[in-house]
């Protein structure tokens, strides 16, 4: 049976590390950036002010394509609040085209197309104007 | 310094309770420590090392040490979730080998069914800001393991029926354990017919939530020889951390891969020589990944390894969790590592249920993972040899 997973999931207020503010500033403009290490040249996730592989503090924030591929997913059918009133919803890992894999939700998506390999694009959600933008993904080619 | 032969588990005790209304954490610790010491033939005044996790009541371990009446020269309360008690066996052996203590007690107590659970930390981890759960309500641990199961299915063709066989085997073992929380044998259809919690994991793919606990007594080999009680000699121990948080995610293996390599290397044996394994079974998929990581089967083949009763003692390919495991018997305090070590010791002593006892068992493995396999987790593996 086809199910449509809507957007509008909770956006709990995270604690922001000061050295990741460039990422949040871009997210606030609706732009997805990915941190790259200037020393080893590789992207990493999640955003922070140093490279978790080599320790370098030379970090540049590059605009991402905003597209990626579902690596794995689950449909969560039971959860505590604030998520409980939004079940069923999709928890997923998405591999960005830049190569890093992000834990996230898939929103505005039909259960018919949900599978590893699905192409998705980034959207930012905030349940309230006072909330911070939360990175989520939706199918590039929506099927409704 | 190798830990091979440096210590012997001479006492092991599992609390028989699974629902303990009216009990306190301190009371359960007292019960299991007394039980393990009686099993070893030692008393509380012999103890000079104590290990427990961060859920101990009071300040670190210090309040509990004074409450129980111990005079310790070595204590530890490092937090590795359900892997803690497997790791503590190695840490206790290291302390004994270094001369810091000679009689170490490892204790677990938990009362989750009484809602006596540890509050989440006030400060969320830095990764939480970029994940959908953080510590701010979360979506529960089932979903974290469900994404592993989905990926295993996608890459290797593993099926829900194969996952269900892990639960079926555990239920057949639990049917013979009078203390098991769930004693009814279940079928593959029962598992697949139970409600989905997080696709593809059903309710019966998940471990039980139980009160209770357990304790171990780990001693210097000289003490073990004086006691004359059988037990289990530590031959090897390894531990490892695995996270996905640089953005390199591979959910098809766990930290067990590295902890198992280290433990087997220290022991100087291979998985082929092991006929009993206590494998962490928070969920059915946890067992599949551990079987591959520890070398009991090759990568991607655990589904066919477990199907058709592959984990049933006596008739299967490998005897696993003959007490019924966390899936059917006990997962006290949401931390499964303690009962994993206890059942391995029972098997090496020849004290498992007669119908499930592996005959002439020489080596056993116990392995535990702590926290969440899809993100940030820790593992410890021990190789034990019969001590008679």
C-alpha cells in the first residue's frame, strides 16, 4: 500500500559549536555547504572547524550540489515525542555527490520509490521561524 | 604485555529476576556481587578491584564501593554501553597483571522496567546538531539498527526470514531456561507477523527490556588455583571504536571486526576452533553482523548461516546464546554484555542446560557492542578457555 511521507517533521533546537557557524549561516540562506580539509583535500561530515581525519584546522566551506543517493533507510513506526506524533516517517543515510554520508530524513516522498539508490536533493526544514534549519532530503523526481 | 592467561573468571552470577518492583540499583548490585562471590568461594573482604558502568547509583563507583563494604585499590567506571562488561574482563586482567589488584568484581544492575533509568546527559554530543536524533527525543534505537538491516538486505540479499531465524533459535534455547523472560518458542511466521517497529525490524526482532543484572569475579591465576573452582581463563581480549562521523559510512560491518581480530590474535586461535559464542543480540541484525565480523562466516553470508536453525545448539552450525540471549531471556538495564560473559562461563564449566551444553568445550567467545551500530559504537571481544 502506497504511503506518502510528508514534510514538517520536528526540528529540535541543536547546540551549535562556534567553529561550525559558517555552515549554519549558509543553511540559513537555504544553501548546503560541505566542509573540506585544506590539508588532505577531502570532504568530511559533520561540520566542524577541524578535519577529523588529519586534525588540520584549515577548513573551507564549499557549496554542495545538494543532490545525493539514499544509502539506506527505515520507516520508523514507533517513537517517543516529539517524533511519536509524526510516525510513520523515514530515517535515512544519504551519500552526497561530494562523497560524505549524512544521517537525515526523507520527506515529501512516496513509499513506492523509497529504496537504496534513490536520487534525492536537499531541503531545509524548520518547524518554527525561531528554529534552526534542519537538513533533509526529498526525491529529485517526485512520484505521487 | 599480553593478557593471555593473566586472569581467570572464577565467579559468575545472573540475577534470576526480570521484573523487580520495589528494588533499588544498590540492592541489585549487592545481590549480584554476593551471588558471584559465593559462586567463586570468596567474600567481600577479598575484593580489591571493582568495575561497573556510569549508571551506578551515587558518585562514580565510590558510593557503591563503600556501600558494599569493599576495600579497593583499583576501580573503573568507564562507559562503553553494553560492551562495558566484556571490556572490563580485559581491563580487570590488565590491572591484575600490573599488580594493582588480585580479586576484581564486575557488576551490572539495571531497573529500566521500573523507570529507574539514567537521564540523558544535559549536553548533547556535537554530532547531534547534524543528525535527526541527537539527545532531544530521538526516534529510538530500533531505527538505528533497522538501517543496518536494510543495507545488509540490499547488498547481500539477506531476508527478513533469515533475520527471524536468529529469534527462533534464541526462543528454542529460552524455552529451557526457567528464568527467561520469554519462554515460548516462536516460529519464523510469528516473527514476521509481529508488528513492524522500524522496517524491516519487527517487534520480535528486538531484545527484551528487563530489570536485573549480573556479576563476575576475575582473579589472578594463583588465586584461582587455590580456590579449586572451575572457570574460564582469559586467552585474549580486544576492543575497538567505530564511528561514521567523518562521513565515511559502511553499515555492513561493526567494531566487532577489529575487536575480534585483536582478541583472536592475543589468544592465538581462530574462529574455527570456537564451538560456542555469546553474541550481542540487541536485535537480530546485531547477531548477523557479529557472525561475519568475528569470522564465524564470510562477509555477506550470515543470512544463510543462521537460517534453518543455524544457531541452535546441538543441531546448528554454531551454538549461540544458549541462555536465550537478550532476544528472549534477559537484557538487564538495556546492557547485554554481562549476560554474554556469564553464559560463556556456564558453557565452559559444563553448567549450561544439559540439552544445550556443547560437549567437551575448550574455547568460547563473548562479544558485546555498546551504543548504536549505525553511528557511534564500541565493541569488546574476549576469548575464554575452560579452566578446570
